[in-house]
C-alpha cells in the first residue's frame, strides 16, 4: 500500500522504475469520465531535485525516460468528488510502480478513480496500490482495469476498502484481468458494502491462468446489487484448484456464474473459512446453485479447515531438526509402570522422529 508523507510536495507521487534509461513513457489523465482530460503533472529523474512541469492532453503525451528511477507527481485537482489520476497505459518499459500520498483518501470518491492505471504495462513485476482506507463510498469505475494485462506480475495487492458501504458501477472490473503470471491475488474487503452497482468485480481475475487459489469476496452485508454481479469473475483461470469461501452471504439465494473453466470439475474444491458456513456452502453444490454452476458439484469437495497462525505451512511440535520452525505445544503420552526400572524416557524419545536421544 502507498506510504503517507505529509511533507511531500504534491498530493501523490508515483515512483517509476524502468528497465533502462531510454525512450519515452506514455501518460494520460482521467477525472470523472472515461475519456482523457487535459492537466498538468510534474516529473523528475531520481527521487530528489527540481520538478519539470508537463502539460498532458489526449492519449499521446509522453515524457523522456532519462533515469531508471523517475517520479511523476500532481495534486488531486478535484472537480466535485472526482479526482485527477494518471494512466501509464502500455508503458512496457516500466518494471515497478510505488506510490506515496500526502494523506489517506477520505469520505466520498467520485468516478474513474485510478482507472486504467497500469493497463497493459506488461513488464511490471511490482505494483503498489493507493491508500483508500478512509473512503466510505466510491463512484463508477473505481480502479477499473487497474492492472489489466500486467502479464509479468506474480502477486498483486488490493486497496483497503474496509470502510466502504456503497460502490457505483464497474467496481474493480477487470482489476487483474489477463495477469497470466499471477500466483497470488488478494481480494478487496467488501464486508461493509450494502449496495453495489452494475458489473461489480466483473472479470476481476479473468485470464489469471497461473492462479491455483482464489478467494471470493465477502457479500454478507449486501442488500442490493446491479446487473452482471461478479459474472466471469474467474473466467479462464485454468489452473484453479481452490476457492476460498467466506460467509455464504448473497450467494445463498442467488446463483452467479464466475465462469470457472469446465475442466475444473472434480478438481476444484471449496475451502470454507468458518465452520458455521460449511453446510450452507455444501448446499450450493446442488444443481442450479452457485457452486454447482462453477463446477463444484460434490458436497465432499467443500471443506472447512482452520488457517494456522504464522506461515500457513505445517507446524511441528517442539521444533524441526534444523530449528527453522517451532511452536509452543506439548503432547502428553502417559504410560503407567509397576516398577521404576521399567521407565525408559530416553528410549521412548529416541523412537519419535526428531525426539532426540542421549
């Protein structure tokens, strides 16, 4: 997530890393509408020194890449609740983007916030997200196609949306679509949302063909949704082996097609996070229900397993032989003997893997 620096020169600074210091970087601006706008940003080589102003208009503006690290900065230049944000569409020479803000975003966000931000930046291996932790509602196209086509990313975070109660149309639509190298993809915290517009998270992970696990967003507070709710959420996720399932929420009474590939039938499992929800999710493997539609048709493939604290890997009683993992745990195995001389603790422990000896 973006860092916060109240002393920085501008509302937001984008730090870009390039594969080499040559050529140009494309930039366009959006504020409230899907068409680009005119505005002023500032850029510099490195992370210190004087800024150069740049007038941006239309879809053909560029700035020269004179260093492998460069910064682009601007103020929000708000129009009502709409914020001006850039897009580095098709900047195939960018390998990393980090974000720094003067302060977290608060209250109501207008339309088109950070839409198309890293669209088809195919060389990106690291991508930051803005600090949206204090937002309460967002308009149309919130972070629409944010990382679309970032085919070199292996992991992708999401903005903090835990404070949101409502979202407009196209909320995070296409967010990670065609990120074909992703092996880890977070999902936004939607537990506080009560209403969402059309195409909510539509095509969110489409084409993420390297993902083996994908979480389903929390819909437990939703009261109303628009058209195309979460449709094609996991389209062409051809390696998917697990769906991580929160409270059953909206899906209990509404069938939704995430367009999971049909060859996942018998392979895909549902990992339920809360034991109280297990039977409700198992019921959705019946014909005409959401899990059945998405090729989990055997209730035995829906299971509950509590996540362990720490790394999530196997935990060892005592410690591993190399000392790399340990837990505070004791296993008691009590055996009663008539004679003290029959007690052989060293011999008993030596028979246990990793139990030691002398």
